[in-house]
C-alpha cells in the first residue's frame, strides 16, 4: 500500500455473463483483450476461483487467440 492508505481502487474491471457457455465467453474475452492491446505489449494476469474447468477452457481460448504466451499469472 502506498502512502499508508487502505486498499487501492480497482480500475477498469470488466464483468461479462452469458448463457452461450464457457468456451464462447472465453473466446469473446480473448478477442476483447486483443482489441484493447493490439500490439501485445501488456502482460495478462487472470484471477479465477480455482475452478479447474474454467482455467482449462480459458487457456484453450487464449491459446487459440495467440494470447497464452502473454499470461503472466493465474491466481
């Protein structure tokens, strides 16, 4: 924490939901990440609730989109 203040404010949090399934949702997320950083300069940190099926599906979608090498951490 900087300056002894409480927790820092979270900036640019994005939440999305749909009924089309995990793979479709993660594919759309991967495309959104590519649009937001087309040069691929920013590292990616992923926060999940340790649901292994989510992590598997997310990695599949990010691998297909060419983003998996940019993942810095999965927490």
